[in-house]
C-alpha cells in the first residue's frame, strides 16, 4: 500500500511540473494569468470510469498519443462554453465573431492552442525525465469524455489506466479546462524508473 502511495506521489509531482509549463504556454498566448489546481492521480478501470466520469460530460477533447519515451496519452479538455470563450479571445473585434466559431475557424484555433500547450507539457516531461517524449499530431474529438477514456482503456490488456488530472482556470474570461496525462502500467513504471535514476545521480 505504501509503495502505491509513493508511486502516486511521483506521478503527481511529475504532472505538477509538466502542467505548470503547459499552463504558462496558455497564459502567454492569451495574455492572462492561469490558475492551476494540484493534480489528482486516479487508477481507472471500467467500473471506476462509470462511477467518476459522467456519460453526459460532453466536451471538446484534443487527444495526443505519446509516440516515444512513455506509453500513454495526453488530453486537453474544454467544455463548449470554455472553448467558445477561449477562441473569442483571439478576435479583437468581439462584436463580429463568426457564427460558426466552433465548427470552422474556432475548431482549428482550439487544435492550434492545444498543440502549443501539449507541446510545452511534453517538453517538460522530456526535460524532467531525461527521455525523448514525442506526441502525435493532435486529434480533436467532440463528445462524452467517458467514451474517449473508454477507448483508451480498451487498448490495455488489464483494462486499467493511471490518469493524472490537472484543472486550469481563467476566472475573468470564464474558461475552465482539464489536462490529463493518461498512462498504462508500463508508462507509469517508465516514469518511476526515470525518476529513480535521477535521484540516484544526485546522491
């Protein structure tokens, strides 16, 4: 039990640093201060997914698989209202925002913003773990978050994943979103081993 607690602490610390880099990138892009909550680490399986993620939680999710370094995925998640508010900040003339904001130009903007945020998140992981962590091209999905996570679960032999959730907020613009680092058991072990090697080198 103590070992599991230690592993969760390692994942939480890694996610805290990576999320800080990601939120800083977002803050620079929108020129607003971003508030971060401390990451929460969860071990999810099919049963816990049903208990913790509502099927009605329809969101915009930018999903990136991690292609090297760690076995896992990174998700950038916004509800529709937060996505609209984020994209509207890109327009100087607030009275002439396109009607199809979240179906054309807006979706492209969300992908671009997410790409920069996830790139900063991944860059921090690479630097922190001394691993080459490379994300895939971002894929934008509109629908229940539970379905996105279920599709990731389906790829695991034991149908379980480690999920590190970080909530970010920009109160003035009413923007609230989440970043997830989703890891297989092998991915979690990779992070644990990398952190262990770093600690050894400091002794």
